[in-house]
C-alpha cells in the first residue's frame, strides 16, 4: 500500500466537487451576519429580540431536519444523489431569500437553505472519507473544512464589497432608506447563486461512493472507481476489505436497535459528544453575532464588516495548518490542543470584557481563538466523525451525530443573547471556557487515535475494544 501510485488529480477533483457542499454551507451560514443590520431594519424587527434570534437561528432548524433525513437518504440513495438535491436547495434558498419583501417568506427560504446545509454537512465529508486512501484521508476530509472556511470568507468579503460605506453618524432611518437597507442585503444572498449552480452541475460528474456501491453489491462499478483512484491491486484489496466488513447482514435492513448494541453505542456516544462540543465550545458565536461582539468592544458597524474579514482570513490560514498536521500530529492531539487553547483564550476574553478593555485587545483575542479552532476542533471533528462509524451504519450514525451538532448549534445561537443579557459578555465567555475544559477531559479519556488506519481497521478496533 505504501508504494501504490494514487491518481491525486482525480482524487482532488472528487474531493473538491463534493466539498463545494462545504463552501455553500460556510457561505449560507455566515452571509446572514453581514446582512443582519440591514434586513432587520427592512423587516422592522430591529427592536424585537425574539424575531432577531429567530431570523439568525431559523436556518439551524432546517439544518436539524437535513441532518435527520441525510442518514436515511445516504443509506438508501448513496451520497451523490442527496448532494445533488442539497445543491438544488442552496440555489432555491439563495434566490428566494434575496427576493422576498416580507419576513415570513424570508424565514421559509432560510429554512430551505438550512435543509441544504444539514444534508451537505453530513454527506460531503462522508463521501470524501469513503473515496480517500487511509494514508491521506485526514488531509482530504479536511478539504471539506477548507471549503467551509473559504465559503465563510467569501461571504464576509462579499458583504463588505457589496455594502456601501456606512458613516459613523448614520441613523437607523437613514440606513433603512439607503442602498444597503433596500437592496444591498439582497445581493449578499444572491451572490450564492453562482457557486450553488456550479455545485449542482458538477455533482453529476462524480461517481457514487465505492463503499456504497460495495454495500449494494455493485462490485464491478466499485472496482472501477477504486482502480481509477489507485490501480488494480489497490482496488481489489480495498474491495475485499469492504466486503468483509459488510458481510454480516449487508442486505438486511438497518434497525435502530443495532445502534444501541454494546459494540456500536459507545462509538456513537463519542461521535455525539464531539459533535455537540464542536458547537458548544462557542466559536460560532463570533461569526453569527459579530456585530454584538465587536460593537461591545467599541467598533462601529463599518469596522465590524472589516474586522470579520480579518477573522475569516485567519480562519482560512489556520485551516491550511490543520491540513498539514492532521495526518502527522494526529486527530487526538489536535483536538486536545484546541480544547485547552480555547479554554485559556476564552478566560482571557472574558477578563477583557470584565475590565472593559476596548478595541485591539479584544480583536487579538478573537483572532487567536479563531486560529486555534480553525486548526483543531473545526476540521478535526468532521474528520473523526467521518471515520469512526461502522461501514454498514455510517449513514445513519453520521446523521445522528450531525443532528446532534445542529441541535447544539441552535441552542448555542438561540441562548447567546439570553446569556449575554444575564451574565454579560465576560460571564458568557467564561461559561464557554468551562465547557472547553470539560471537552478536553472527555477527549483525553475517550477518543482513540485514528490516523493512518483504513476505515475498516478503525471499525474493527473500535467495535472489538468496546
């Protein structure tokens, strides 16, 4: 296996196309943050905290439902067809969100976009993990996180470039009647139409996952895909290993009772806890509530739009660091580093708010937090989730983990304004610091190292050791 000559151009094409789901996930997830000051005035919800929170978190409800159906769709139709459907949802959502003139249809289209995110966030890393060789799987799955980060940065840059300059003394009524308040925020959403349409077209050019093909006994087709990836010897060895792990009841309909078995349940719990922790570590608050965080530190709305480009650029740079280290340092070490690093930075960030520091000290701490998250918990969680579940149950188990992630994300996003009001910015970040300490302890005790092992080897070790 060490001497196998892999077709990296073909692997990279497959990974990049499927990872466009990650790009759209990132764009759709963050674009609303830049549009927030304008659509809130347009829909007259700028003094209605409950509707403000619903506008920000509504897509997450769609994500939850997308995650629920993704596992069933993946096990029945494979990874490719549901990803094509997700691309169609992204396209519809991008157009509709920017087109509407009333709040309820705006929410409906955000829910549709969230449904696409829920599907793509589950299926894109799963597809990549199933086509990538074990030695390079961490790097290839991390491409999905890279495209998420690029999508986030693209949304931040698009918001900044689309928005007209905002004078510091501009009143709310002036902002409402400005180009930003009437039209600019629409173009922020419409910019997503280009990558969404491209994703929809390109997904028709990629094959189905060889592991799904093996599962439905299309062995020759699976062999053809694997041969194109690594040659005949590699293909036959991989297919034989896949069939071995699928031998026990591969034709039997999946029963949810199987997830409660003594072999599978401990692995599923690891996946669920890691998925929840990736959200409850708190970093996404910086992206979703950038306006509140930076204005609390003394920045204007115009400064806020520029500052989030800085945070997005750091996010991108340190995702590349993760791609270089995931298969050398290993998953466990990076997850431990991220947990303890964020715990420390949040403690300091809470102190900065407590002692009323303004400006650059807060910005620097935010940048450090994003750098740590981007090279650890953000990409590595998706790598681990795509690896640890058994082949036969991967779709359903990944769906449950992703469902847990989006429920956690909804709770995080919905509760931030409440925590911020009750505890202040300092108390809120100290809560997130405590959660990171608990995450560190769980990872240290429960998470095994998976680097350099085939999916079948990981399955054997995890299910035999429980």
